[in-house]
């Protein structure tokens, strides 16, 4: 449900859209004379010289001698009253990227068939690619006059190609001139709105789509796009308002209702979302998307039984069985039923959720310390998901890490860095393992490499600041990194904990305790509990320190930070 709206705007050229990189259609072993029937209107009278040119063009095309074919077709096009010969020359010219002869062939084509939209589209493409504003406006004007209904779709088709070549801004500017000439054409403003999003200018896009809707207030496509813009800006209330308007205008459009449903879910308007789901299911009781959305809403509301019942209805649908099984596994895991969860995860054998299910199963087994099972599964995943090699590798490193095999984890990550030396996740993971091996020089180098590319990386800032605090006496440097991390994410518990620990190391225990308590309120982790207990112990508040320790230790008797505190303070006689 993260993608709250999906709007399908077709941006692939049809008919006229022979990409310049696409080879002209092959003739195979067909005789050249036979091929002419598809090139020339049978009612066209041609002389022997033109016939010769066409046969020469066909033969050159068969032999991949496209330059010769282009010349022959172009000469023939000028002499024959059949626009298809000129069209053929244009397509070959585009393939050859010969703009001069392509333009010449286009001129011939349009002279013989001025209302041909394919020719106009080619002319627009060439004009924009050559920054010929006058020609671009002229040909767009012709398209708008000859085919007003298809103008918007045709131009959107071309916009995708033009975006690749960096011509979006010029195209927008050309349309600005066209809009001045046709202020009553909503389609021109709508295309400008789409181009504005390509230019990363949402405010301008909103302005242009608003102009389109002033002209055509009931144009659902524009209303939906308006909703999409609102959603991207985070204004879900407006997105909802626009989509509700669109649904009223097209109450039978089930896809619109699903878009509205996604907005309602992301707005946490669960009651309204349920009503909308039910309205979809009333029309189509087995609608899988609506059932799945309803199940997720029930999960959000903590209505586990309803979620399970709804998901089970999807198990008989082959296309939805995988994700239904995955979420049934998550429900069992949340209810502390790991064995049942594992059965559901293992049921997801293929499809989009197969990798996520395997990862969830591995994580579950890792938490249970079933390392042999994890190792077997990781080996299988490495073969099954070659495209997920990095994530599987990270799991392998974590497996070694949890087993205390820090050198093996370090070696796996170091080997991975040979192939991906700048990968942030591998650098960060190796830095943490390096700390375990007392390779503080490696830790610092890896984290500094991350920060050299992204100075605001909070994870790297915190890890470096904490390590300098805990393992060295370079407190001034640590403070620089941790203050930077706090300025970026002031509510992040682990950063607050690190900064509190720094205050303690700098001889400010009372100040440290305030930060540590704040961190523990946000995220009651064992390491933070151990820090609080140590500071309290130092301040002479041994009873409270022991209470904090006992509470955490009761839940996690194997935690390394709590065991370290127990060894240093409770068993040492301090």
C-alpha cells in the first residue's frame, strides 16, 4: 500500500514510433519486386526509372546497405504520388540518424499527405531535437487542428522519448507558446502539467493541471492527476477530495475506487476505507485487491481474526496465495507462534513475496539460534535469488556475526567490497564487525568513506561517534559527529543514547542520565538499560541501577551488554 496511486499514462509511440535505434523492418528472402507491392499503391503509375529506384532500395535494404536504400527511397518519393515511399525513407533516415535527409523526406511526406499524424509526430520530434521552436509550434498546431481528441495522447507518447534526450524543458516552452495560441485547449495545459513533473516542479504541475480543469472541470484524467500531485506532496486530504470527485463522476470505475482506498488507508481513515472495500466487494465478492486491502486494514486495527479470515479467502487464488501466506505468517509471528509462522513462510515458493518470505524465515530461525538451518537456507537462497546476492550476503555475514565468528563475517564482507567498493551497506556492516575484532582503523576508514559521499548519514555519524566515545578518548571528535547526528535526527533513540554516553565519559553523569532516560523511553533496548544502570551505579544509586538491570535481564538473560554490567559491577563486589 506504499504506492498510494498508480496512474497509467501510455508513453510509447504507436504506428509512427519507429525508434531511431530500431533497425528498419527486415525483408527476409522476399523478392524485391514482390516487396514493392507493400511500398507502392497499385493504382500509382510509375515509370521505369522510379521502378528501378524502388528495386534498388529493396535490394539495398535486404543487404543492410541502408544508406543506399535511403537515397533510392528519397529519390523515388519525390517522383511518385504515394506518401508511403517517403514514410519509408523517413524511418530509414531516423535509423541512420541522418537528420538532413530525414527532414528532406519528411517535407516530401507532408507535401503529399499533410494530414498524416505520424508524419507530424516525426516532424515535431525532429524540430524539438534540433531546438527549432518555430517548426515545433507549427507542427504541433497542425496536430491539434487535425486531431484535437488525440493530441494529448500523441504528445505524451513523444514526451517520454524527448525526456531521455533532455528536451523536456524545451518541449514545455514550446507548449507555453502553443497555450498562448489555444487558451481554450485543456489538453495543452495537461501535457504541460505532466512535463512539469518530469522537470521536478510539482508547484508548476499543480498550476497547469488547475488551468486544464478550469477549462474541462469534469475531465477525470486531470482530476486523477491532480490527486496524484496532492498525494506526492503529502496532502492526502486534498488527494482524497479530488478522488472522491472523480469517483462521483465515474461511479462504475473500480480502479478509481481502489486509488481512493489507498489514500484512505495511508490517511488512517480505516472506517471509511472498510466501507469502500465493502462497496467494491459488493460488486465483485472475489476481488482480490479489495480483499487484500481489507485484510491489511484489519491488521492495522489489530483485528487479527478478521484479517486471517480475509487472507484465507485468497489462498485459492494462485496469483494471491503467496502474499496471503506471507501475511498469515507475519500474523502468527506477531502472536508468538514461530513454528506456525514458519509453515506459512515456507508455503510461499515463488512469486513476488518468495524472497521476503525466505528472509522472514531466516530471521525467525536466527532469533531461535537455529544456525544450521539458517546456513542451509542461505545457501539455497544464494542459488535461487542471484539478483538478491547482496542481501543474501548480508544475511550470511550476520549469521557469522551472531555465532561469534567475527573473522568469517569480516572476510565475507571484505570479499564483497572487492566487487562493490563503495556500497554503503557493506561498508557499514564491515565497520561494525571490525569493531568486534579491534580493527578500529578499518572501522574508521569504512565509516569515513560513507561520510565522504553522504555527510549526513546518521547511521555512520552515530557509529563513528559512539565508537570514539566507547573505545577511545577522542571525545571532542566524537562530540562533533554525534552533535551532527542529533541535529539531523533529534528524536532517534540510539543517537540520544550515544550522546548521553559521551556526556558520561566526559564527566557529566547527571546530564548523561537525562539523555539516557530519554533514549530508553523511546526505545527500551538492553544496551541503553546497561548504560543507565552504570551511570546510576556511578552516582551511588545502586538500588535503582539494580532495578533497571533486573527488569531488562529478566527478559534477556543472554544479552551481552547486560552480562557485561553484571560481571563488572554485580559480581565484582564494587
